[in-house]
């Protein structure tokens, strides 16, 4: 199994947005306040994703052959979004994607660590991929999360 990491292009932002929203509705919505839910929906529209990509956000599709297995968005400071589609979980794709991301950070000199604000359902998965908790779980007026870091 070989994963392909491809930077999202103009005609792909609708698919990226749809995947993110599907995963959000299935797994994350319960961790967001009404205000946080509104903000999440606005910031993950195809238009907003494309706008962030033009401003330097790295938005990548993760594929195995023709199957879209996941997506992530990152910048020099953090991993903003990372999703593996349910049917592809448990196959090591998350770990493979994070290993690819570590190499990308090194090769492009993006930084020496990757920071993520993980949702409760992802704490264990991120720990298994080498992230360490930097904080206790926090709840603000938007969502519940824990800051986690990975040294590159």
C-alpha cells in the first residue's frame, strides 16, 4: 500500500470540504459549541479552503490509487486539520501521513515541531503517532481540545 500526497487544486476544494464536513458531522460536532459549530462550517467551505491555500496554507489530499483516504491542512506552525476516512482507518494510513508530514517539515524547513489542537476522540491516535500532550484538555466557548506536539 502506497499513499499519494497531492496538494489540493482549484477543482478539488469542493471534495476536500465535503470530506471534512462528513468527518466533522460524524466525529467532532459533539465537541463544538453552537458558536464553534458555525465558525467551523464557515471556515471549511470550499471557498474558504481555497482562500487559505492561496495565502499559503498547505492543503493535501491523501490517496491510495484512486481512493481519497484522507486530507490534511497545515502551515509552518500547526496541523490545522487531519482526517482519515472511516473505512480506511486501522490500516496505518494516519501514521504514514504523519511520517510524510514530518519529512515535509524537514525538507521545507517549516519548523522543528508540529502542533495540533486535538479533539477528545483523537488524543490516543495522536499519542500513538508520537505526539505528546502539552496541556490538559481545555474547553473554551468554541470547542474541547488538547494541545499536542510532535518533534520533527
